[in-house]
C-alpha cells in the first residue's frame, strides 16, 4: 500500500464525499455528474439576481476545484475522473442547477478537453435559453511559443476575482470582463522533483527534476538540476519572467508532495528574491492546485493594483481559500538569557579536583562501551553525550573554573556545565540534578551531599517523568544515593549502583526515554547505557571495580 486510497475507481466520489461531510455544499446524487454546489445557493438572494460561477475539470488537483465552492467564490464545481475533463452532460447539468436570470460564467482551464466540453455545454445551455459566458485561463508560461498555454494555479485568482464581483452584484458582462482581465494578467511556472503517482500505480514514473511540468503529468519544458531550494526558486522566477519589480500578488502553490518545511523555505526564497517591498499580498504557501502527490511547487504572479488587492482580500467561505497575507521585513528581538554566575571564583580543593578528574577520565574512557549499548536500545550516542560532559568537566578543572572547595557553588557550576556541554535529555537531567542539589546545599549551609542529591533526584523525576524501574539512569542512581543517605560507605553505594544497572538488562519494557520506543525483545539482556554510566561513576568514586 503506497497511498491511503480505497478502490481507485471510487477515489473521486469518496474525496468529494469527504469534503461534503464538513462544508456547506451539496452533491449531485448521480455518478455521471459529479457536481459540488453551494448548499445556500439561490440565484435571486436578497431580492436581486446574482451571477453563478462554475468551474471544474479533471480530479487529482484538490482542493481545486470543489474546495473553492462557497460564498465569494464558485457557485459550483464539476469534477471529472482523475486528470480527465467532466463530460458535457455533467457540465450542462451544473449550469441548469445554479444558473438564474443573471446568467452564468464558466471559468475554464486551457486544456483541450476542458475547452471542448465546457464550450459545448455553454453552447447547449444558450440554446436552452440560459445566459452563459466563458473565460479561458492560460497562465502557464513554460512554453512561450505554445499556441495554447495551459491553465494552472492562476485559475484560482480568476475564481476569486469573479466571485468578488458576483458577490457584490455585478452583472454577467462585468463579472466576465473582470475575470478575463485577471486571466490575462496572471503568470504561473512550476518545478517538480518527481511526477505524480496515479491511483493504482506503485511509484512516480519520472524522478528527474523538471521545470514547467503540467498538472496532468505532462513532461516539463526541460530537465533541471537545482542544488538548493534557493536555486530552484531562482530558476522558476527567471523562467516566469517579470517586466518590472511589481508590486505583485504572489501565490505559492504546493503541487501535492512538498512538506510544510519545504514550502516555508521556498516562501522565504521567493520573498527574498522578489523583494519583500515588491510583494503587496501573498497567498500560501498551501496546496491549492495540486497534481496528486507531485513533489513540486508553482509560483503565480499577478499585478497588485487596488482592485485586485480588494478582490483577493475580500472575505469568503470557500474552505480551501488561503488567508491573504501582507508581507514585511523580519522583525527580531533580543532574548534575555540566564546570566551564569562567575565560575571558579570560590575556594579550591586539590584533593577533590583530582577525584573529579578521575571520574571524568572514567566516563570519557567509557564512550565506546556506552555507545555500543545505546546502539541496541537507542540512537547510539549515549557514550558520546556522557563523554562530552566529562571532557567539559576536565577542561573546567584545568582552567580553574570549578570551585572544588565549596559544595553549593561546585554543584551549581556543574549544573550549568552539563546544561551547555551535553546534548540530549541526559545533559538536561544531570543539570537538574546538580542545580537542585546546589539549592539544597545552599539552604542547609552544611555539607549533606546524599540529602542534596536526593532532592535533585526528586526534581529529575518530576520533570523527566521517570521512576525507578523504568529502565533509566535512575535505576542505578537512586539505590546508590539511598545507600549513602543510610550512612553506608562509597563501596556499598557503588555495589548498589552496579546491582541497579545490571537489573535493567532484565527489564523488557522501558517507561521513559528512547528505549520506551524500542520493541521488548531488543531490550532483553541489554543494560541501560545511562544506568551503566552511573554505575561506572560510583565505582570510580569508590576507587573500586564491582563490574563483572
């Protein structure tokens, strides 16, 4: 299974039903006429006649066109099969359903099937006595010599302009002219890294970047090799062509397969290269006129005159229309960071400094072993994380930045050091441990490392969410500190830490950390690397080696 579809033959009906379940539209009940119409539509609303607006085409471009049905935009959309124009009878049925005395405007993308089928439907509707006008959108500039440029995402700006005029009560000729003027002014160009995957297919048929692809999987005007998002935007804007510097309306369209992260990077590149001051209004980035899952984007530009800005900014109730955005230069502020107290300005104790150095050497020398353990139950970097902290401690000792002769100050300095030198959650947890211990030592005014460390463990559990038995460093740390708090020797504390660490090998379920995401069978027989680090630390502290 490569896509969350059911049967390919049912895709169009099911996606329209999904839309209709939560929006103010009504669906035709006949499979041969897939029509989505405003559920509130009355051509003679509020005592005046209103021009109806119909568009549509092949499916696979969602949210176009049904997602743009609503007050202020389309009255109805007629959907064909994937990448196939709807039939004449379906379009004609749509005209009959919503055209009143004010008439109807058909907005047609410039593809042969759409032109022919919508065109014939218009002629037959006129024969039946309906007032019908048509506007053809051909905003694609990929093939400048093409006699019939394709209709792309710029079609949506035509929908919006026509909807704005129709909503305010303009007659058919005025709505048609405004839509035609907009169609003549928009320009679109796209680039994709791969083609679209049709329902039932296993993968995209083309995976070479191309400039100027069509939204029906037509090949691009040429293959390209962009080396970055910035380069991709440069190539698209150069191909798009601009006679002046605007001001512009910019629409950035996701062709279906770009991630939100990619689209924001592309947005930044577009605004940077066009110039923020040259863009009066932005639409998107958003999937607007897609091509199934095509991994690409398109850029549409239109002149930003006052009428266009008013029309595109007017409120609508179409579910897929993006909120227009006024762009501006990036605003910044200067955050206030914690002021780290001066390090190493307290008293120094050479004996304690040598002990701490031995602990740092022990942990740094354990890097490979801890990484090997973590590669089985985590992301393989526990050893590197602890070693980074150990190296930072050793350097701080060498530079006399640790107040080894003052308990509270030393604990506080270690807390700050772990927070900045160690990555991942381990550094933060050890920083919480030492910072809380420093507060306890300061408030007591006397040396009680076991009690201070117990206070720190409580804070670790509060913020980290883990407890003893959850297969973390706490399984070694808690029993070791409890042994010290009970007046036992460092050797006894080391044995307790080793026992607690070894017990994690038989814990087949982790309650916290990355190991909680690992299958039970992968945990069996593997000591938790954080607990192993703590056990080695206490063994070095005791000057013993209780390891097996």
